[in-house]
């Protein structure tokens, strides 16, 4: 859209001036140069949710190692050293001696009724769950950082437009006062112009505060001191995309990490049922041991050895195992319903963000035309008033319409960019620097 270039150029110049605002009378804080990519990278490096997800992933890996290691059995070593004695019957005197005992034993599970296999399956799905959770944390953090970045740009744009309004009304007040001085206009025109200027100045003060809050919020998101000044190299731009709603939904179903997490939860619940059912089945364990002892360490009598098998089976436990099975079955149904709920929510989120993005795109086109019309209307109102054929009310109304049109334009740009970022999160688009 070639007709957008002029507006974007003017806005970009204005944004850069607004972004360098400093608090009056305070020492100038550090200024950091940022673009959107750097903002996202800093957020990923400093975000607590990302770090928590990383720790949860490490824990899940350790749990998987535990489950897989349990099927190979254990090798243990026990040692006892002591000193004791007894009274001799002939002399009545105590006799003391050292005692050292050592034992090595091996225990290998042969059949567990499926409990070990279930635990391994469960740990693998648990690992997948947190792997996808890591992806989700990255994507959420990217969106939050992007939105905060756009919030600063939007706030800076608003400051710039409010300053333009103040400057425009200040110039009009001077003209009105000059005309009143020669008796061309009434005192009421001067008063009305003054009131409008004061209102505009108050609005500017509010927008400047909103800008400061937006900067502090972004600083907090990316791990900078809240007072850090930011120089953002990118403005709010309209970058057309070829996203299609059906394709977006299809992509989300295949890539959204929360859906994969829900699938893993179903499989974990199924593995838990396998573990619960194992309580009704026999278990077989092979074992071997060797024990030696002597008065001298470490001992030389090694003839105490054993090899055997242990079979165990739950005969009756007052319904505990049966209750565990019922609980596991209920948890499967719960996980399945959660999966369906999440997939429905993802479809809704994709559709909502997509439609909002396209609606904002249409507003960009219409509000750009409205800005051009409002500028021309204000120019004509000014000329008519100076020529004595228009009213001050016409000028004030035209000024309000111009400010509104420009605000609507930058709001449309903001909505388009934020909804595009939200759509990509809803789709599960991966983070490049992940």
C-alpha cells in the first residue's frame, strides 16, 4: 500500500522524538537501544516462567532416568564391624574378639505385572509434557514481550499526537487572540480556544504518564531497571500477511504445545491405569547374595551364598487396589475431556485473533483515508474562520476530528500488530531463538 508510506514516515519521526522523553529535573538514566528481536531475546533470558519450565524439564528427565533404571534391579553391599566377648567357663574371664561381616546382594525384577513398564511409559510422557511446556513458555514470553514493545510504541505515538494537538490549538489561540485584538472575533472565541488548549494539555500529561508506565513495564519484562530509557528502532508498521483461517487452525492443531501436553496427559493417565492394574498381578524377582565374615577384616569365610526367586501376589487388600484402578479410569476420562476442551479453546483462540487481526487491517485502510480527510477539513475550517465566514466552533470540531482520526489510525496499527502476534501464539508458531 503505497499510500501508507507518507503516514508511516511521519509517525516514525514522531515516535523517535517521543521515545527520548526525559523526566524534568532528574538525572538522565541509561538509554538502551532495542528492536523487537532483541526485546524478545532479553525476555527469554530473564523471564522467570521460562526458568521454571527449564527446571521442570530437568526434573522430568531425572524422573525418566529413575523409572528406566528401576527395571534393571539393584546391587547392594552391607558391612558390619564390631567387637564382643563372652565369659570362659574354665577361667571365668571374658574373652574378646573382633567381628567383620560383609554381604553383596543382587535383586533383579523379572515380572512386575506391568508396573515397571507403566512407570517408564508414564515418565516418558511426563518428559514430553514438560518439553512442550517449555515451548509454551517460550511462545507466551515472546507474545508478552512483543505486546509490551508495541505498547511503548503506541504510547509514544499517542504522546506525539497529543503534542501535535497542543501545538495546533496553541497556534489557533494566537490567531484568535490577534483577531480579537482588532475586533474581528468575539471574546467567547478566545475563551473557547483557551479551554480547548487546557484540555489538550491535560490529555498530553496523561499520555506522557502512560508512556512512562509502558516503558517501565517493558523494562520489567526484559530484565532492565524500570527507569531505563528506551530507544526503539522499529515503529508500528503494517506488514501484510497471507494467513488463511483454515490453514491457521490446521497448523495450530498440529503445533500448539498445549494440545501436545494434553495428549501426553491422556497417555500418562493410561500408564497410571496400567500401574494400578499391576496390583492384582503376581510379581517375580530373582536374587543372589554372598556373605563372608571373620575376625580379621575384610573376612575370608565366603561359603555363605544364596540364589533364589521371590514370587509375590496381592490376595486381598480390602479393596485398595480396586479403588486405585477406579481412580485411574476416572483420571483417563478427565484427561480425555481436558484434551477436547483444550483443542476447542485453541480453535476459538485462533479464530478470534485471526478475525481481530483482519478487522484491524481493514481499519488501517479506512482510518488512513479518514486522516487525510480530517486534515483537509481542518485546513478549510481554519481558512474559513480567518476569512470571517466560518466559526470558531467549526475549527474546534475539526481539530477534535483530526486528533480522533489520527488516534484511530495508530490504534488500528497497534491492534493489527498485537493481534498478529497473538495469532502466532495461538497457532503455536515456534520461537526462532529457542
